[in-house]
């Protein structure tokens, strides 16, 4: 059934706007986005779709393929811990901007596993903002939509995320990597290779960004930047990074070393991708994982094992991806060998699901 038909079946009327937005996976550049650094995510072939219509009253009604009974919400309280907080917060932002003023009936369809670190929340918010602003105005570029979606998460939902996920899902399409400068938001789209694939696998361990450990890493990075006399860690020059980071106290020294070296690795990875130097790219991905494991301390022993096995079974490189403490890892595998590699990974770790 199409999303239009699902919407009509539930609400008995036609939607006025429909929008589909992909999820993302980050190839390299972790925890650099709130430090003014580079990131290199790509859009994936799984997405979130929304269908929206006007409600007869001032309430917001949300349903989805998994939750077919409408949840009724109003704007008096947004943060309740319910999944509908996310779409509601997007409408709160639209209303505050003088956009959509009435209540709304919303149907959400998604094949993006929620809470898997593939940016289902960023995709959902971007989908609603795009659907509504394309209908009612004002015209917004993809970058403006991404910035608005980040504000929805930061200000209305108190999720302290950076801008990577929103930019990735608003701008990139599957088959393209987005080399993004998170400070200026200047970006370049780089075609992904065909003979090699970035295979995304969920570790089976779930985590949330609002549970405190992500915010703690942000505070540690801010403390390191303050001690080094810069606003953001990626404002350091190569010389000052080399000379000053080793003098920091722990854990700031390790955190700053991860962020700075990761920022440099993204630049090298983008060059390797452009030049089709995939061995080099794989190597950088693995170094990135080690930096997250040892310096930023956001990996888990079971994910370290999965990443090691992935390489033993033939991947050119592998790394944890996303905020950390669970979620997905991404491996660079020769396309012709993906089936065999997946079989071996599943035998070793039956809890893995491929995305
Ligand atoms: C989450 C956040 C992003 C980014 C990554 C880590 O996905 O939403 O802004 O900080 O973690 O790279």
C-alpha cells in the first residue's frame, strides 16, 4: 500500500503533502561536527516518509505503520519521552516561525530501524520541515532545512547533537558521500565506488544520544578547547595541535587527540575516495575506529571484536559509526565478496543485522 493510501485509510481524507528522506551512515569523521571539523557521511537506501494533512481542530495526530492508533498531542508539553515528541517538535518550530498554524494529521512510514544510529530522528524532522515548507513556504534551501532541524533537536528536544545528521539526510543521496565542513557548511558530493561497498551492520546494542555520555564528551571537548585557547578544537593549526595537545591533562588530552586526528583523517579519506585508493580509505577507517576505542572511549568490547572480525574476513577497513556506545559499524568490502563476508560475520555474531 502506498503512503497516500495508508494515510487515507486512517484519516479518511487525502494528505496535502508527502515527503521521503533517507537515513545516513557516517563513513568517517566521528564527533568532529560539534568541534568545527570535517565529516564524511552518506545517505543510505532506507528512508522515512511522511504524509501530512490539516486536522479539524488544533491538535496534532500521529500514526505510523507500527503504531496505527493515532496519538493526540498539543504543544503545551513537547518532551515526554514518547516517539511522537520528534514530529511534534518539528511542528512547534514551524508554528513559531509563522508557518503551519493549524493542527495536523500525520502518517509516518519508515524502513529505518529506530534508535539504530542511522538518523531516523533527523530524517523524520527534515521530512516534516521539507513537506510543510514546500507547501506553505517560505522557500528554504536544503542547508537551511538542516539548520532548522538541528535547532528542533537542540532547543525543543534538548538533544545536544551537531549538524552532521541533518545535513547528510537533507543534502546527500545514496551513492554519494557528503564531505562537509561543519563550521561553514560548505560541502562537496563525492561519488562512491561501485566495485566496493560500505556495508552497514547493527551490532544489536542500542543506545540513545540523550542519555548523558554524548553530552559528557561534548563538555570534555569544550574544556580541551578552552585549555588550548581556541573556541573549537578544529580551529587548532597543525603545529599547535602537535605541540599543545600532549600537554593537556587527561581525559582532555585523549579527547582532543581523537578530534584533531579524526578531522585530519576525513581530509585524507576524501582524497582517497576521489582517487579510488580504497586500501588507503580502509586503513583510515580502521585507524578511526582505534581512535574512537582508545582516545575517545566510545566503543564497546563487543563492537571492537566485530570490527576486528570484519577485517579478518576480508574488509579493507571497518569502524564504529555514529554517536557510539552501541549502534552500527560500517565495513568497506569488495562488492563481489559481500555475500560471503556477510555469511561469515553472521556465523560469528548471530546478533548482527545488516542494514
Ligand atoms: C550523533 C550526532 C551527530 C554527531 C555524531 C558523532 O550522530 O547526532 O551530530 O555528533 O553523533 O559523530
